[in-house]
C-alpha cells in the first residue's frame, strides 16, 4: 500500500538512487495518465453505442466478444489496417499534425486532474487556467485540419466549429470562475479539498449546469453537433482523413467527453472526496469514477435525445442566453459570497471540512441560485410566448395573403 | 556563469522555438504557414515564462495569444486573396524597417538587460521563488488602490471602447 501512495519513497527505501526513483515514479505516472484515456476510450465507444442503440430501440453491437464488448477493438484494428490517404492538394505537414494536436490537447488536460488525495499529474497553482489554455489548442487542431485538407466541406466545417468553440468558451470560463471563487484558488487539488464539507454543485448548481452545457458544445456533442452535420457538410472538418488519422480525431472527441465529465465531477461534485478516502487514498479513484460516470451518462442522454440546432440558434443561444446568464450568475454569486463572509456565516477555517458548518453558506448561495433561476425561467417563458405570438400572427397573415392570391388565380 | 544543465537545455529549446518560429513567420511565402509559425513562436515564449516561474503568464499566453488571437489571425488570413503564394513586395523600405528594429533591439539590450545582468553581476544566487510573486499577489495587485487598479481600469475601459467601436463600424446602416 505504501508503495502505491509514495512510489519514489518506496523505491528509495529499497536501496535505489533517490534521483532515479523519482524519475521512475514520474515516468510511470506520465505513461499511465496518457495511456489510460486512450485505452478506456475503446470501452467508452462501446458504452456510447450501446446506450444510443437502447435509446433508439436497437440492440447495438452484440457480435464480437461478450455483449459485443470487443467490437471497438475490431474497429480499431480495421482503422489501423486501412490505407492512409493524403489528398493531392493537401498541405502535408499541417495535415498530419492536426489529428495529433487534437488528441494531445485533450490528453494534456489529464495532467492536472486529481485522482486521489495523493495521485495527480502536477498540482499546478493555476490548474483551472491550465485546463482552459490547453483546451483552447483543440480549436487550432480543427482549424488546421479543415484548412490543410483542401476541401470546401472540410473548411466550412472547420469555420463552423471554430466559431462554436470560441463562442462557447466564454460561458465556460465564466462558469468556472464560481468554483474558483468558492475555493479561493485555481489549483485543482485545493478545489477538491475545499469541497470536503460541501460539494460546489449544491451551492452553485447554475454554474455546474452552465459548465455542463458549454462543455457539451465544446466537444461538439448533443444538440451542438452541427460541426459534423452529415446532411450538410458530408462529415465536417475531418472529411478527408482516413484510417488511424480519422481514428485519432474520433478518439480525441470521445476522450474529451469523458474528460469533461471528470472535470465536472472534480470541480463541482467533490472529485475524489468520499468516506474513508483519507485512510485508503485509492478509494478516491472509485468515487471519482462513479461521479464522472453519472455526468458522462447525462451527456450521452442529452446527445441522443435532442435534435440538432441550426447555426443561428446556436449563436443566439450562446450570446443572448448563456453569456448574460453566466455574467449574472457570477455577479450574484460574488455578491452573496462576500455577504456571507461579511456576516461570518461561512465556515471557520478549522471547521471547513465539517458538513454542518458549511450548511449556512450553502443554503444562502443555493437560495440565490434558485432566485436567479426563477428570474431566468420567467424571462425565457415570456420571451418564448412573445415569439410564439409573433410567429402565429405572421403565419395567419401569410395564410390570408395566400388565400387571396389563390382566389385571384381562380378568378382569372 | 553558464553551465549545461536541464534548465539551460530547456531554455535553449524554447529559445529555438521562439526565434525559429519568428524566422518562419518572416520567411514563409504562405500566409497560413506564417500564422502557424507565429503560434510556434508564441508557444516558445510561454515556455520561457514557465522557466521564469511565471505559470500564470504562461497559461494566459497560450489561452489568449494562441487560443484566441492566433485563431483570429488565421480567420483573417483565410479571407485574404492569394494567401498561399505571396510574391508581391509589400514593404519597399524593408531594409529601413530592419535597421530601425535592429537599433531598437540594441537599445533594449543596453538600457534594460545590461543594468540588470552586466555591471551589477548576475542575480543567479537569489532563488527564483524569492523574486517572483504568486498568482494571488498578481490578483491583489490588480485591485489594490496603491498598486495597479487605475491602469487596470483604464485598460478595461479602452478595450470596451474598442469593442463598441468595432460594433459601430461593423453594423449595417439600418434604414429603419
């Protein structure tokens, strides 16, 4: 057990050179953190296909292996053995770097995710900012892929996706500011530690919801998958890619969905926090997996049950709804938090891990969230009613015109 | 003063990325490649920030310059004509510009770097952690009345004005 919690110390006590044992433990960590998502993605694809199939009243993959579990392995083998085609007009170097960049940008996020109290790639002081910076590289990969393919559909798809990714980054950042504010730090491990008493999803549900929606859009999933609208763009930015290069884009997207679930669990649902986690740190992985599985399934449900939006609806929804809501949410939360701290209702530093001591602050913040949510929903309802009325009026006017025109034609 | 260790090797790698990327920006005949080289160069700069124990600046460098500004530059480049084969000489006083830039670089070295590292001796004996501030210090400095709150607010005002100006210019002349 000691060797799992502190590998380099264990190796050193075994008689190894301290510098070498440090190097071995870091190397092992890096290899595990980068390989794990790439291996788990094989099973994630199976999970996703099974769930999508069940929602659509199909069976899903069930031929290769027990329950079709090995279907994705067979698909991966097929992808690897496929011919690797580069279009004649393509910009070779850029074309080949793009899929690598889009996978790496996702894998790099895993470096700052705390799996247990002791196991984290690097506990950066700026963990959340690092995540945002690295995730913004994905946009670059898509842009490079779309441009270098020398294909108009690829370029159109890339334009769409870049517009979408850059826009949805705004509410994403705004919603992330709230857990940073509540924890008073940007380090991932510290943010998880700050949730020992109370999960942030209780005191800031609107932020969690905004983060969920924005990250769904960042992965190009759910109702926001119009960057690969098959009926309009053939396949989107990755149309010219074949074989394993396409597989890399594909794997990158699936790993990104899981990564977002992990981040949601870490930033809002307490990450590895759970009973007995201090005695047995490895339990943290179990808690984190269960929590992120819940968010992952929610993301899959959303993806498979709602229709695709149009590009204007996508932009309107972001700039006229998500961004104002996230700004209002940030202001309300900052004000309430300051209020709570001024009146001494926030838990004392020595009792920060106590559930009871966290209740007053959480209740006040939750009440603020509910009030804000009520205001938003009322506004949305009135807005929707107005638009529906306007549409009905214009529709009936159009029918009237149509009728008169028709009568005129008959009269002739 | 100069010794070969992990830090100087890393410095060399990031310097090569920065300078090589910069050279690529200038020498590439393909505007898109220029923009991509610019990203390599900016990435090298963010690596240098990390070497200087300024992780916040490094992350902001990647987030703002690569994630936003470089993408905007690529967008703008894609809207220009004949972006892949630039043959026209756009700047006829290129040598004059180069001379002015070279002089300014010399001035920078003499005025800024020489006083710090030249006569007064290197400050390598002070541990870096004693000289650099944390992210918290940076945050406090931006809202503290005695420090940078006025420049910070003026800069935000300027950015807001620029944004409103862009909207006004880009807006259609609405007859209604």
